[in-house]
C-alpha cells in the first residue's frame, strides 16, 4: 500500500467498516480487554524476535508489524467509540514532551 492517509482518514475508514454491522463498537471495557489482548500478542512477537523466550515450534509465527497493526486497529476503534481524534490527542502529547520533558533526556551532540 503506497497511499498516504491521514489519521483522520484512517479513523473514518475504520468507522465505515465498523458501521456496516449492527453490533457497532464494543463497550469500553470490551475494547480495553481486546486492546490488552493485542498488546500481549505484540509482546509475544517482540519476545520471540528480541528476547530470550523463543516460540515453540507449535506456536504460530506472526510479525511484529502484523501484531502492531492489530493493536492499532483496536486502538482506533477505542478512540472512535469515545469520540477522540487521535491526531489531536497525539499532537497534545507531543507538545507536552517538547515542553515539560524537553530537558529530561540527554540530547545528541548537534552536528
């Protein structure tokens, strides 16, 4: 996929997909449980690739990219269900890091 989409467009696309179904978005605690489940699956893949606990031959092989995509999809569902624009939320957090936490870590030497 080479098409560049904005966060807003991605949220709208997920909303259009979910909107096809009578069930709609799951309730907040269900979405949180699903988000936690996806995070666990992502963690398992990271552990397999970078950690000491490798997968058994009987365990399926997924990619970090695939699991991160699953996590992101559920995160977008959660945001949509709560009426949160992720681009705006992320910009507020970036501002916080750029101001409040600007001197928190050691900067690289400027070239």
